[in-house]
C-alpha cells in the first residue's frame, strides 16, 4: 500500500519542539525522560502534510527504552543515531542531541569518560575547542566503532519502499521528480544507509541547483517553490551524511555550502576555467 505522505508534495520544512535531555526522577529508564512525544511535526495551513521525515525522535525513544531494559549496546547505537539525524540548521537542536547522547553514554558506561570525549568531539571536531591541530585537546570520534546495525532495514522492505516512491515519481511532472529522490534518500539514511542516501541527495541537489528559480519566481510559482524546497531537503540530507561520516557537527554548514557550490559550478569553479584560484574539490 502506498503511504499517504507520498501523495502530496511538502510545503514547509519541519519545525521541531526544542528538547531537553536532562535526567529526571524515576526508575527503570536510567533517569532519562522519554521525550520522543515532544518531537512534533509541523503542518502546513491545510494540515495535511508532515514535512520532517528523519526519524530523530524515534531514535531518542529507542535509546531510553533500551537503557531501561539494560540493553546498553542498543542504547548507545540509538544515541549515536539520534545525533546523526537531528536537524543541523539550529544550534539548539544540535546541543539537545549532543546532551542526550552524552547522558546515555554516561549511564551506559557507568563512567563519564567516553561521554565527555563524545561531547567535545561532536561540538568541536578533531582539533578540539582551541581549533588547532597538534595540541592537547585534539581528539578522535569515540563512537567511530559503534555499529548502527540495529537500524538497518530488511533489504526486501527497502526495495519495496523505493519502488513505491519511484512509481509515484514516474507520474509526477518533471520539476517535481527530484523531490522524490530526496524521499528515497531519507528512507536510506533512516535505515543507516548513508552512502546510498548521499548519492540521491547529490543528484537532487545538482538537478535543482541547475534549475534554481529567481527569488520572484519562488514567491509566485508553485513549481519554483518545489525546486527550492527540494534543494533544502537535499541539504538537510547531506548534513546527515556529514555527521555519519565524521562523527561531528563541527564544520557542517561549510560542508553543505561547498556541496552547493560544487554542484553549481563544478571543479573549475565560478570562472569556469580549470587551474585557477577558484577551482573546487568535490566535497563527497
């Protein structure tokens, strides 16, 4: 059966409720509040379309449940996954996901060391808070070896969902088809297939960037708005891929901006001439 959310094109990027991941009084859940119910979907004015489809809240809920049943391995996997999937375009969301993961790690380990190293790496990257390589605060991703196998979906089900989206894309007008590629990409990153998602996000971003509408068209023309929205969705997806690859949110905005610039101008840069100062390297 085709899920209803594929039948309409989205009108707005999701707004998530700000989340706190502070310990609370209680037993059986490691002292963490299950705040997944606070992760809400914003609706457009007709109330018919859910726009945020990355399973951030589901991963948070799974982490709390796993910790409560003593499954520390799954709790750590889910803590890592919610950090990867959280929206990157607002520091408050990043801070909430880092704090949540830090709390899960500290309680899963029974000690603060890995939690503190994760927090530092997630926020500041390998060069640490001072931003300088080769100094005492440098670090590596402490979750680099944590598998996300618990989130990988059955291959047959993944193919079925992909076929559903492709069938709908075949019926869509040409200007809407790359939006469906972002749908396919979201399905992949939700199931920890980040490289599969990356390919689809790059394709959607490149195609949309080459047909990017003027600011006036974006306000007057529905098809132009969809192209712009498709670019936004692809950039969100590429932010997820970046965190999955690097283990940090540091530098994510610069990475996404470089992706946009590369698909717009190619390796030769804005002047179109190879071997000049504005040449670009492929971010992916």
